[in-house]
């Protein structure tokens, strides 16, 4: 029997304050979501809450979707609550303890669920999926706490109907200043992945297309050389796009006489624990992985994170970089080596963000095959897998239920930003003299009632001789002062340092061209051609640069449904999820029966191993 003397996890001041806010919110709300940055101590915090319930004789259930999260939660619950904790998951013995950590995939199929007064959802940004909602519906009177670093989804689904209130903890920047997270240096690699022509699936880059993009631009030896320049001797985690690339990177490191191993979701339990243990004690210096260390992996000794995995998911990006931000003795700062444009497209790790339970409507770039535009509130979202199977999707904003048919979808719009190929550290500092100039110009614009763009033009005129030397941080300060989006600062920074970068008018024209092309609409195409001719004749944009910004597929117009379905099939294969595999099979049958896609072409696009695994998952 464990005792409370094993409690070695003391609460920080902000954790104590958050616990009180949660308890106060539960006075009027049953379901509360907590946002706390990666490394902020969510597991310790909810373990202390679980202890309070256990002391009152109330059962506690922690839901997670990965074994690492289950074991991590069990360890902290037993240490802090002082009582044994059971695990509900296939392959583990059943114990009738008051505290249980459960795999959502296992618990959702069990008829006899534990009697609890509190449910804790770890990594709660996944909670919109059917497995989670089915479980929560079984506990209508239980208190619910959802914990996540990123209450945000790229599919247009939100949390406003799943949780009653949102409590946000201190930001990453605040935790760095307080010493609870490590400071960092971020380096843009010499060779980076340009994803401007890479296809998108389900809101993120298509895995197969992304792998081809990376192969054509960054070789394994490039990853090793970059590490040797920036992080030689540092304990490092490398994030790869797929298993094959992760293995290639590990092999390249070993060929350079650097101790490295590969890890993925298919690695056996014993092998996985052995690799992680050897990495923890320093026998392995570089750990290459695919989708296994982005959530729930807690090792403060990680000194460097090397990213060769472009993503459009803010949650994934912050989880990845967060692996290196935990402080450790002797660790002055973390090193982040980015072979992608994630840091620019999704923001810096410590950038301020406004979190909300509200669903964020899909923008044009995120709208792909199988999305719904609500006719009542105009919210654009992607239906969840079980909704696709039923051909009915509930709007996450207004709850209107929409029936739909599977037909040709709309391809999204992407901006093309030329990559700076020179290796450099991203300068995030703000020049104090230029800051004073910006403040002065901004005050002048207010006094004289000038538009914000006047400040930019006057600033550019005064600083024309030093524009290439102005830091990105200074451009970001100017953009924020004028109320512009983050992308504006990057474009202006690139224009100053790389004259070949598309200007704003050219970026806009590329988007206008892509819309009729990908929607196969003749009249808008003719209208856009007229606009293009007029603008280019005035010298505002370069017609050749606009055309070069389009991929060959966009120039020729292609149907993307088969690419989408191949990617959907790969999801249950990667996750070893039988139920999801069966759902996808239903979608595949429906789409192919309608003649939208060719089943044989889809099957041929899968490797033999993928075909074998998918077939096995479909067996009862």
C-alpha cells in the first residue's frame, strides 16, 4: 500500500492558484478546460486535484490516448495521492482501485465502466472525437477537467459545447521568465523545406506528398551536418515526417559515429522502454522519432530539438518544441533547429496567443475535400470520422445538423513565400532606436489622422539604406503596432533581404488564380485573367513570378480525392486503430461507389506493408 509520504511533487504558486480557480469554476460549471503550456506541470496539477477527490472517497478516472501518457499519469497519481492506481488498457490486469487511468480506445468498448466523481482528460484537444464524447456521455453528473497546452483544432471543431469554461495558466514567456521553463535559441537551418506546393489533407500536409517534398530538398546528411554545427554533443530529439525518414536520419547519425536510435508507434513495448532509458542516461545522444515524442514525453535533459517535420497544426508544433523547454541543471538554454517554416507560419514558442473554446472557422487554405459550410452561421468545418460515415455533420458553432453527399471537394489556397536559403539564427530582438522611431511615427500618424500604411512607408523611406539589416523582431514590432497579421512582418523582412520574394499584390494574385483553377470554374477564371492582365500592365506585379508560384498540378488542374483517401487510410494504419479503419473503409466504399475515386488506384498507392496492416485491422 502506498502512503502520502511518497508525495515529492510540490505545487508551484501558479499551480495552487489554478487549482483554486478550477474548484471555484466547478461551483457553477461541471466541465472545465485548463490551458497550460507544455512543461507547465499539468500532470502534477491534476494529480493534486485527484488526491482531493480520493480523500473524499470519490473515484477518479484519467483518460489518455497513448501508453506513455497513461504510465506518466499513473506514476504521479500514486506518488501524490498516495494510493495505488489501476490501468484500464488491453494487456494490463484489472484492479478495482478508486483511481484509474484508462485508454480511451479500451474504455469506450467496455460495458462496465468505473464509478467516478471526477474525469480528467489528458491532451484534451483530442476530446472532440467520438471515443471521448461517448465516454463523457456515460458520466453526466461527474466533474470533468480537460487539460491541454493548445485548446485549438485545425479542423474547425471547437470545445464550446464540450466544456463550460476555459481557465488559462501563465504563458510560455511568463514561465520562462519565472525560471520554470528554459529559454531557447532558434536557428533556421541552411536547408529548409519549402511546402508552398505541397498538398494538404485533413487540415495538415499530406504525409506522402510531404515525404516527397522533403526528399527533394533535405537529405539525411544535411540533418547531421546541421546538428554538428549547432548542437554537437547535445542530447537531441529529431522529429521526422514518417517512419522511413526517421530511420534514415538515425542511420545517417550512426554513420557519422554518433549514437542514435529510431522510435515510432510500432516499436515494441520492451524495446521502446529500453531505448528511452538509454537515451535518458546518455547512452543514446540523438533520438529520431515519428509521432511518438510530441505528447507526454517528459525528459528535462533534452538540450536540442531538431525539426524536419513541417506541419500546419499549432498543437503539434508547440508540443514538438516544448520537448526542449524543460529546465535542467547546467542547461543554459534549449537549441531549436528548424528545417521547416513552422516557426514563421505558426509562431515562436513563447509568442502570446489568445485561446478560446469557440471553434475557429476554416480559412480558404484549410478548406479541402469533405468540409461543410454551415448555412445558418457560415462556420466552415470538417466533419469528424463518425459523421462522415453517417453523412451527417453537426456544426460545432451553432449545433445545426447538416446532411451531405460525398462529391468533388475544393482544393485550398496557399501562399508562396520564398525561403531564405542562408543559415542564420532568427533575430527576434527589437532595435531600441528603430522602436523609438516607430513609436514617433505612429504618434505622428494619430495626430495627423494618417492611415497606418503611412507609418510603414515613412519608416521604409527613412531606413532605406539599412532595410536588409533590420531584424525580424523589429518588423514584428512595427506590424503589431499597425495592427497587421504576423505574416506581414515576415513578408516585409523577406522583401528587404530577398528581392525575389513575392510582394503582397503577387501573393494575392496567386490566391485569386488558384481559386477558379482548383474549383474548375470557367467564368471566375476569365474574370481573374482580366484582373491579372490589368495589374501586371500597371507594373504592380510580375506575371512570370505569379505563374511560377503555381505548381504543375495547379496549372493543369487535378482531382485530389484519391490522394485524400490514401492519406485517410494511412491514419488507422499508423495508429493501429481497428474502429477507425472500419470507419474509413465505409467512407472508401461510399466514395468509390459514387465514381469519385478508383479503389484500385488507391490500393496500389499503398505499400505492401500498409495493405497488409490495413487488412489485419479490418479483421474481427
